[in-house]
């Protein structure tokens, strides 16, 4: 049995980033992915880093975690480029929240006042002021809120960089290799079953997103209460005549322009289990809401229609935790914040796994909270 070997179940952005950080600390890592690494929820996200625009009225612990993670992104991006040679396009142009009618404007005003109250950096804009900053906006826009400290990355470059960094650091990624179950003896992890064989590990990280709850072999008291939340998302191709400059968010849709000319538009939020196909209704909803805010999308090429499964916990907040089973760790439930929370999850889980220490920052996100 190799005390230095760590198995990570799940090859999405969370599993890859934890594995990469463990490798940077000299650990031996094997990552097991049931499909192709990084090609599930991580691949079809928009790459937005939006702690301020997504701040909830009763989610202060989550807000603090999100704010800390975005602070860590420059360091994370630099380390990743050093190890992979790939630029993840960390962009700091800010985000604009927009209101396309009177009801949305009233809702936006409440969101603005809440953020001002808790001293987050926001600026109120009239509709004309918003259009001066982003000319592609509809003349119907009533008002907007400018958020200078919400950023974005290219999520696909992030995934490719993590895969490359893991490999260059000596890690192993087993693609198309589903883990059949974990093995637990005397309340301690002993390994995993894969390809019909038992593999021995003293430490196992469960980071397979919305599928984590269904992992066989888990004792019931450490089975994470996560579920898939379906999201349909579109990729348009910007043209010379239409180039959106900023990340935009209305009450119902968002727009994330990428340097390579892609425009990511999404997304639905559907409790449909693992229903994996896009629907006419979902695409219609996104396009109608997007067109109302930015009419110029009408003539853009539609390149991709994708479906992803956000892993959401019972309280819609992440689980970043050790467990009552010795050697078993869980990192899932990130819901809409998987890309944003990648740095803090990777750094904190590495600290827990190597040093057995959990910081005050992530104590609210322990698996134990569901037993209280």
C-alpha cells in the first residue's frame, strides 16, 4: 500500500485542480474519469467569475468563499500557466447586470441596494449610460448595475491547462474508466473498484459532481446530498459587425464573450435529473430572452447547443470536506460556482488532505452540516 498515492474520482475542473495541487506538493495522484476528462459540466459552462452579481441575500458564508476564491485566481492562473504553458484568458473587464423592463428594473434596484448595504463595489447606471458602455444593448434597457470586480476565464482553456499540468507533474488521468465503488473497512477507506479489480489507496477524493451521491460503497452517513440541475447553454459566433465587449447578465440569461469570437449564452435551470438532451423549449427561452436584451444576436451563427449538469447540494452550497470515514474526502455541490470556486477548493482540499487542517473559511461547507 502506497501512503503517497491518492485517488481522485472525477476528472472535471474540481477533480483536476485538486489533483494538480496535490502533485505540486509531491503527492502521487491518479484521476479516474468515467468519460473524457473535463468534458462534462466544466466544458459547457460560461467561465464567469461572479461573486458580486450572484451574491444571495442569505448566503454570506458563500459570498465570503466566492470573494476569497476570486482573489486567489491571479495566483492560480500564474501557477497553472507555469506548469501547463496555457493561458486561461483571465479577464478583468467587469460585468454589467441589466434590466430589460420595469419589473426587472425594480428587482435590479433591490439587488443593487443589498450590495451597497454590504459594501460591495457596484455602480447604478441609467439605460443610456449602460448603452454608452455596451453599444450592443437594446434601446429598451431600463437600467443597469456595473460590477467592476466580477471577471471571467475561458473555461475550456482552463480545463486543457489543468489536464496538461497534471500530466507534466507526473499525474495519471484514466479516461473512460468509471469507478464502480469505493472500498471501506473499519470506517477507513481502503481503495476503489475499477474495471472489476480492487485498487488500494489510503486516500480517496470524491469529486465527480452531480454523480457523487450514487457512488457505490459509501456509508449512508457520508453520502453527499447532491443532485443534478440541468442547464442548457448556447454558443454563438460573433462577427465583425457584432462584437460584444462585456459580460452581461439579465434576470434570466447571461452573455459571456470570449477572445476567440465565441459568445456563450445561457442558461436554463431545470430539475430534470440526468435528462441529457437539449429541448426546443429551452433553446427558445434562451434565445428570446437574449434577443430582448441584445437584438444583434439575431443574425449570429449558432455553433453549439449543450447540456450540463450542475452539482447542487441540498442547500445549493458546496461540500468541501473530509468525512467520518478515514481517508475519504468530498468536493462537490458547487452548483453555479464550479469555475469560480476552483482555486479555493483546490487549495483548501490540498491543505485538508496533506495537513489534516480545515480553515474557518470552509467550515460552513463541511458535510457535517447536513446532520445538524
